[in-house]
């Protein structure tokens, strides 16, 4: 294998129901930065059935070129047809880097591909950079439940592959109307790749909020004491136009649903404002929210680790402070509107 | 039906603490446990055994002390246990690990037909979720990840496969590999009789380097495409201002003032 043959950064575009997952746009943004340092281009790899309408969006968010495989066997997602396509594309186009979102699809597909191509794969990265000397990819990820960070290299194998946590990388400035080359790849899928069959698809019917897209989050932890007390967080969030999130302790206690959990085993968030109420701040939690622009923490324990990342730490009882705060904010907002 | 469940012994990362002075991990006194997702996978296998009858083999790759999780699995109801252990396997990343485990499963597969392989989705020390799908790739069988439920009917396994916003009901012909989510069930406790048998009667069979049909370049550090260049304690962004206001009223005033300063309200 000659390294010079392997060029370009490929991003696996995750689309479901003809909608591109946000993490794919984030990856295109990051790939654009990396491509500058590697002096190469960003190629979006779009797999699915009747998906070519998505190409303009990919160009807008940073793809320099798009490879499309359009085949009915790619809907809905199952592992083998996707792995077959990625393997075909890697063998024929020889990318230096392939990035996937660390989603329920990416974390299934990427390992299967890595074992087929026999290359390295770094999971759930939170930072990607180009080594200034070797031009290799430096992939940094949390390990040990978020207690330590490890920087991983893939020195002697190509492509270098990574899955990247959703919500961590920033999207590029959108360039509407940008046109880039689109190439349809004839992978020649057959029914032999249909090794499993999807007999039913059940979507979550609740209108669950996506805490990753919320600009303001009011999060509660063990210090909220009981599920009823999350109501006061909801009220505070409503005044601010935000959403409610929670620590693992509150989820494990059964007070709130897991889909609003922030942290290593939950979601990574970076809102403009994060108000942590009664959250002590286990390292696993901090890993999921410390990139927030402004962090306000309310906790009774002056030595709680949450204060290590808070811009403003208030030592006090969240159960008493939050209702006061909601009332005062209502007044302040009303006063502003009256002007 | 023969089911193989892959289990890993892991440090309980929930109990890992950082030394506040040096910022390094305090490893002493951190208990080792059976990885939670793997334990859920074992419970799913035990339920299949309860309902339809199955022979359950547990397999773990690790140092000699990983024997403990295999005994625990037998005390819960597994029938057979193999420890895949050798210094030659040390330093393996996920690719070399999955190659080693797949080779061990091929070896076990010579003595019995393996119908279903269950692994946990991911281990709490590495959180990669890679080894399950990679084992399936090496064995050339389908995999279904993120199982919320596993049912078997004849030669077909039906899996409730979880995604972020939906689940798929997926059917696959066995042999097949399924990765289990930790919250799919509540694993049973070991039984007193089971504990007695696991430690007094049953044996944990060992599989070492010489038992496996693999090249030296495929296992251990040599077989690992990835390298850890550096590891470091997580750097936190640093403390801001901490205040202890006199009462909830003053605290609320303080926060409102900060939010006004930052133009959030």
C-alpha cells in the first residue's frame, strides 16, 4: 500500500427518510478545516434510495464533491448493503480519511467497514486535528467513562477512520447556491447483500425535544430530590425559551426520560446558556456540557465539581432559588416588553 | 440451540475518581465488574434458555483474573466458559481484539455449531461499540446492533433494533451476531447453588495463542492499526466566579443581573 495513493477526506452522510442528520453537516464543517491543513478536498458519500435531491444541501455545508449510490436496497438502513458500498468506495477511491457520525447507524456501520478494509477506527471522537509533521489525523476521544482523554493515531493503515460525537463539531458557514460535482457510483448491489430484513419500523410518537438543538438548557440532577420538582425547571426553561435536560442521576432515578440526559452516556450539548440545578457534576456529566457558552450552576455543596466548569457558581438550594429566579425573570421580561 | 455470549471484565468507571492534585486516575480500590451491556446480553440468552432451551457458552478475552466474570456468568446460569488469555494478545485495539475473539469462536465452533452470538453493545471502559460488529465481519455472518429485545423462532432471530428516534424489527437467519443494550432487561442474580457449582464444580477452559489459527501480525499490539499517541486527564475549562448569596432572593437577583449583562434576557 502506498500512502500517496490515499487522498481526500470522505464524510459518510447519514440520511434517514430523505433527511440528512445534523452530525453529517457538522462533519462536513470539520472536514473542511482538516482538508485545508491536508491540502485536499472534502467528498460527501451519500447512500440511499432517491436521495440526489440532498446534494445541494451537502454542497452548501462544505462538500467539494459528492459520491452517490442510489439503490432501493439501501432503504431502510441495514448494515450489509451500507458496508458493501463503503468498502467498494474505499477500495476504488482510496480516501486518506473517512468520518462517520457516532450515531446508532455510524457506530454499527463503521466497525463493520473497518474490519473489512482492515484499518483502524477511533470511536466517538471529540477532537480531530492534522499532525503538522506527518499530516496524519490526530483523533482525540474520551476514555474511561470520560475521565481521561486519549489521542489516537492510525500511522500505517489507510484510510484513517473515526466516528465523531454529534453536537461536538461546528458547522461551516453555509454557502447557499454552491454547485459541486456529483458522481453516481455504480456499486452493483444485489440481493445477496440483504442479509437481514426489516419487517417493521416504529417511530417514537412522542414529540420529544432535541436538547442538542436547544439554545438554552435548564438541567436538573439528584439535588432536585423528586420528579415533581422538574416542573419548576420546566417553568424556568419556558421563561427563557429553553428546554429541560438532566444528569444521569436524575435519569437513573426514573424521574425523567433518558433522551434528555446530558453526558458521556447521554448527549453532548453546547447551548448558549446552561443552568445546572442540583447537579454535582460528575466528570461524565461535565464531558457532555462543558463546551456550553455560559454555564450557571446552583448547588448546595460549595465543593461540587460542577463549580469547576461554571462561569457563575451559586452556592445555595436550587429548590428555593429556581422558583425565585423564574418569578424575577418573568418580571424582568415583562418590564422590558413594557418599554 | 447454542448461544455464545461474549463478556468483558471492566473497572467500574462510575467509581473512578481523579486525584485532585495530580489530575491522574485513582485506580486503587476500583472494583472490577461484568460489563453492564454484556450482562444484559447474558440475561437475554438466559431468558431464551428458560423459554425454549439453549446451551449457553460464555467467552471472555482478558487477563487471568477475568476468570471471575466467567464464574459469575456460570453462577447466573451459563453452561460453559472459555477464557481467551495470552500475553501475545496484550495491547490489542478493537481490530486485533475482534480478530482474536473471532478466531477463538472458530475454535469453539469446531466442537459445536454456534447459532447465535450475543455481545454487549459497548464496554464502559472503552465505549467503542466496535468489537461486536467486527467479530461478525471476521466470521462472515450478519450482525444486528443495539438490541432492545431478542426473540428466536426456529432458525430465525428477531431483534428490536434501537435507533435514536425509532426502532426497527429486524429478522435474520442464524448464525448471526446481536449486540445488546444495557437497559434491555434486568439481569438476574447468581443463585446460591449456581455460585457453588461455578466455583467448585465447573471449569473455565482456557484458549491461548497456540489454539488460534491467526498470524502474529493480526493479534496484540502488532495487529492493531491504531496507536495511543498520548493520554491525559480531561482539562476542564476552569473556574469562574463562585458566590454564596444570602438567601434565595439574593441568589435570584444575582443570576438575573448576570443574564442581563450577557444580553440573554
